[in-house]
C-alpha cells in the first residue's frame, strides 16, 4: 500500500506540474493587455510601465513561468485586477459556496442514482427499466442552462415554492447574523445553531442543487445498472441465486460491492465536472460561488483571477482522482498493481 501511495503521489505531482505550465500558457494567450486592465484605459505610459513591471510582463516567458511556479509554491496566486485583492483570498470566499452547491448535488446523485440503477437492473427489460433509462438519458442530455431556466420559471417564478435566486434571505444578516467559520453557509449555520439562516439556505439550495445533480444522477444510475448487469452474470452471483437468495438480495448484498470501484472513479470525475458545470447554474440563480467570480474575471480580463480559477478546477480533478486511486487500493488490493 505504501508503494502504491508513493507511485500515485508521484504521478499526481507530474500532472500538477503539467497543469501549472498549461495554465500559464493559456493565460498568456488570452487577448488584451493585463497592464491596461489593471491601470485603466486612461492610464499614462508611465502608469502602464509601472503595471507591467509590477506583474513582470516585460520579463522573458521562461522567467515569468519560473516566477509563477515559485509564487504558487508559497500560495501566492497573484493579485486580482478586478477586486485588487489576493486571488487566493477571493477563491477562499467563492469556492466554499460552490462546494456547498456541488456537495448537495452529488449527495442527491448518489442517494437517487444508485437506487435507480439497482431498480432498473432488478426489473430489467420491464417498464421500470425503460422509464429509468429514458429519464436518465434525458437528465444527461438536457443543457444545464435550459434546465436551470425551466425549473426556475416553473417552481420559483410560477408556483413560488422556492426563492428565485440567492444563497439565503439577505434580511437575515440583520435579524440573525451568521458567525463564519468555514464560509460554507449551511455548515456555519448548523454548527452555530443559526436555524433561520440554515432553513433559508436549504430552501434556496434545493433548486440549483437539483439542476447540478441532473447530470451526475443520470450517469451514476446508468453506470450502476450496466455494472450490476455484468456482475449478475458472474459466478458468485449465480452461486448466491443457487443458495436461495432472491434477485434483490443478490444485487444489493453480492453484486453491489464490486461496482463501488468504478462508481468511485465516476464520482471523482463528476465532482470536478460539476464544479465547472455549476458555473452557469450559479449565474442563473445568483449563487455566490466560483461561477460568478469567474464571470466577473473574464469580463474584466482579470488574468490572475482567470488563472486561479482554472488552476483550482484542474487541481480538483487531480486531487479527486488521487483520492479515488487510494480508496480503490483499500477496497480492492488488485488495484494497487495497476
């Protein structure tokens, strides 16, 4: 297990190095002049020169890359041209809100998707199986922005069952101020016993979480069904049926555990994908996460902020896959040999 851990960590570090270099190259290919974005369009030549010197824009590209990598090692992602604050501080405020939204969506995807996959396998080639496959196909295929607008129009603007937008009722900042520890509003409200904000946050969270959960729920259900069908034909499943276990028991007690490995890999990939997929949802529901921060950064040509968001999402992919690799090594020792 130790050798497996060291090997995976080494691979992850190589990927991170590649991600850092690629992020640097992409940000340098963006149109526009960061010095102008920082100093303003009416800045004098002296002010522009000072801005270029501050950000090292006149240095050779290889030197800029080394400086960028050195700063990253110290946790310095640069200064936002838009907020004039350290990008790391901005991300520390924006990312928890996105994590709250995506975490709720993935919880929905797992709680709903796995039982749907089991039910579709249990009643394979019957009406329930057809219904699950059709609904999950639609969930995977429908554009997220269309689904967000449709759900918002029907359940928020039309039926008025849920709030249209926002993270919680802003009037509660006066009547029930929240003590912040993690910047994840629901968690902070729970640990401090701030029930008004907790209730309001959960109420605001339902619609955007359902939208973000649509794709992962469909994928989890489809993968669970496909993997369980394959496992049902294995010798251990046939032996369980021969011993008198019914089909539901065979699926849940004997066939489900081998399916956990591919499910873990899928959840890791879907997690990072949902962070990016949630950008549009955050914009539509005015959720104060990475999506809004990225949109503001792009509009203002805020290259350090764009690079920070890009790097954070890429690192999430790497970290999620690393965690899954290690968990797979614990669940299935055969995975350590790959």
